[in-house]
């Protein structure tokens, strides 16, 4: 609730929600009553300068934006105005599963990050030109999973014994935040996976991949509405080490939000 002293009439309401949550991730100009305009309410995502000069972003507060028109009557009291909000922040989880036995999958063995120019939002929630940001994980976790290959039941209906010995395959999960995703933005959103020495393993365009798993149930939305409504993305990469040389990988599969994706133009 807000106490306001306004003359009766029709007003434009603009809301940025989440600015002052625990991480204080955003900068918005301070306005001057009577002279500032709504167009000044731009939002800039805070970033840190890394040793190499790149602009780095880690965990960020959830951010929402909305604009609405409201009529305030000529009477005191409590008046309700509804401002529909759009969530501008996204969560991305990337899982690397190595299908080569005894392959290291520690937090120091890989670097997983996203590059994008999407840290400045105009008053109407459209993207503005920005420097290239590097989104880095704020949480990583090592693990392993057991893969057992089984066969079908025999003609008598009795299950056959599992084939294989339940070998352990290592995996690594990284979680990061991203600001608003916009289709056909001037600079593609790129997910990068490298080894500890910086040698590239995978580079893919995120927005194009996310739209591939839009699914039948979301076909009533256009692509941008889907990107604005979906805010949680999970990507699993199954990797093989080709064994020909150190760091030589082949991507076996990509799964996004439960969908298996086959892509032709990724750089592996």
C-alpha cells in the first residue's frame, strides 16, 4: 500500500518490483516530483568488473515490471489499482553428464557461463543497448549417477538380469540467473562450456534452443510471450570423451525442460 496525495483523475502507474530485495541487484534513477517523467525510470542490472575487464553478473534478485492506467476518484479512502506484472529474471540450470568412465567432472574442471547484452531495461521493459555481460553460476554441485542397461522380459514373462555392472558416471550441475530473454536481439545469448584451460567444448545460442521446446501446448503464444512467461530452464548435456586427445568431446544428447533436442548448427 502507498499513501498518496493526488488530485482526482486518470494516472499512469509504472512498477519495478524486486529492486530492494536482499541482493540489491538493480539501479533505478531517483525521480524529482513535478519535473521527472516516467520515461526516466530505466533499470540497470548491477555488474562487477573481473580481472580481465569483463562485466560479470552472479545471482540476482527476481525482477518484475508492469504499466497500467488507473482512475482515482474524488474521495478519500482505499482505492485498488491492478498492475499486471511480467517477470524479467530467469533461472538456468546446466547439467553436464560425462558418459566416459572415470572422467573428471569437478567444479574446477569446467567453466559454464552465458554471455548476453541484456542488462539495461527501458521504462517500458524493452531492452536497451548494453555492454556484453558474463553471467556466471552462483551455485555448483558435483555428483554421479549409476547407469544400468536392462533387457526385456523373456517369452515366459520373467525379467532377465540387468546387463552391465551399474557403472558410475560423473556429472556437474551449475545454476545461474539471466535477465530478460528477447528474441532476435542484436547480440545472441550464448551458453559457453569450456575446460579449465579455457578450451571450448560447447557454444550454443540459448534463445533458439529454448524456442525449440516451446511445445504444442504453448503454440497459442508467440515466441516472445513464451520467453516472457517461462522463467525456469533446465539443460542437460551428455558428453563423450572421444579419447583421441585431451579435452576432445562429442555431445551425445541435449535435453531441455524434459525435451530431447537434436541440433545441426551448434559449435562443439
